[in-house]
């Protein structure tokens, strides 16, 4: 079976698997314990915290480990808005029509508490423009949240430009970087990002572990999302998942080398060239400014029902995103781009594994051609 859904989750890398097995054997102690084994585990966690901070140009004291990007997004919104960090007269949130669905769920909850939310529309290329964010910000805006890379299109938003707008207006700026981390360069200072969400399983690490960057964390007055015994600067209670953190660290160490080798093979270009050579009608959704590993592809001339049914045991392929593919309604991202129901039903998100072969690609082309 050919796996084409790495935007949902990458297969765990072999080095990460090995590191996890060792970590479960050696870092079983509670990092909050004062004995030698506990201190050793705490040291391992600190090393990964420093490693992650170095990757995004932050300080280790600004990194909190979480269960993943969804929890990090919840902290970014709720911990700031429901704590005492922001003034109570700021009840407006600016986000976009193409965010991860967890952001919509968080915003729906906050709307029930009296917050107003503006959802900014992308341009025709699936990009959120800084000017659109500027036009949406109001005097009572408390938070702007724009994802770095879209999880369906692979498009890269101009986060530095948007961050500059927010900095100039004194508005808190959050970016979900689950899809971009380790795939494109990130520097939170250059981007003027105040809060950033990260995830391990998007880079070949284990599921169940992620992180959030919060600028000047120790000066903040934030509401904990999980109340506990003071772990992670009191923001996220519960025994710290040391083995998963070690696995996250190993993924950070090795993933970028794998990804650079993958990019050098120009897999996306090969796929599109072969579609042309075989006379297969297609449309790429989004901008050319996108990740090499992800493409949203509309195939209007194929019978999608037949294509999916005949290849369900051969291809792991998503229609839309993993959070939308089992629903009746078309993807909210495709709808935001203006695709009608028919075109949306003919659209697939292809996100490549790092070890995909030319034979795999030729097989994909063949089964698409057969479904015409």
C-alpha cells in the first residue's frame, strides 16, 4: 500500500522508534522526583527543550510540552483570553477561514462566552494576506491566529508580514506551525510571533506529544488548561511524558535531513509532469508557494467513487484533510477557495512520504488514468 497522507501523520522514523524504546526503558522515573533517576529524566527533558527552542529562535524557558498541536492551540487561545494577561474589554479574535478545525471549535466555545470572531478569507491562491489581517483588526482585538502552512493545500502564509502588522498594533499573534516545523525555516523573532503551536507526529515523531512557544512566558499571567501540581510552569499539569519528549527530540534531530533529500527529488513536479504527459485533466489548488510534500489536486474527469473504491487497499489517500475526509460536507478550505461541491468531491490531498519511489508515482498515474 502506498501511503499518501503524511500531512495527517508521518510514519515514525526508525531512529525515533529506537530512541523511544530506549527511553521507555531508561526514562521511566518521574521528572519531578528529587532522586537521581528523576533528576536524570529532568535533564533529558531539558535537553529537548533547548533543542526545540534552538530550532525556532526561542529560549528554553519559553517552551511548554503538550499532548500535541490541538492542545497547544487551546492554550494559545484560552490561557491568554481567560487568564489575566489581557484586559477584559478586548473581546475580539481574528483568525482565518482555512484554519485547522480545532481552531474553529475553540472559537465557537469562546463565542459562547461573549467573544466576537472575524474569519479572514484567503486570496484565490489560498494565501492569507497581511492587508486582510490589518483590515480585520479592531481596537478591541485581543488575538490574531494564522496558521503558518495550510494542512490541505500546503500553502505558506506570509507570517512575518502578518506578525509585523500585529506587532505595530500591539496585538497578540499566534501561529499554528504544526505543518511547517522542520520543513521551512522558523524564527519567532523575525516573524514577530508571540505564540506558536508545534507537533511531533508531523515530523516522524510519536503521537501524543507537542509543544507551545510563548514569548516571555515567565512574565505572563495565564490560565492553565490543565490544573495540576505545577508542571510546565504551572500551565499544563500532569506528569511530564518523558519518553515521548525524547522521541520528539530525536525526530527534530533527524527529520530535516530526510526532508531535504526528499525535496531534492522534485516529486511533486514529476507527478504533475506525468499527469500532463498522460493527458489527464487536473487543477492544483493553492499557490506555487507551498510545501514540496503536499498538493491539493482536483481531477475533474475521473470517477471519484470508482477511483476510491478500486484503490482503497492500494492507496492511503485523503479527500480534503484527515479532519474532513469522513464528513459529508466538502472541505471548508476548498469552499473558502470558491470550489463548488462537484469540484470539491473530485479533489484529493496528496501528501508524500519521504521514501516514495518513482514506481509508486507511476502506479498512481496509472490508476488515475484508469478511472477516467
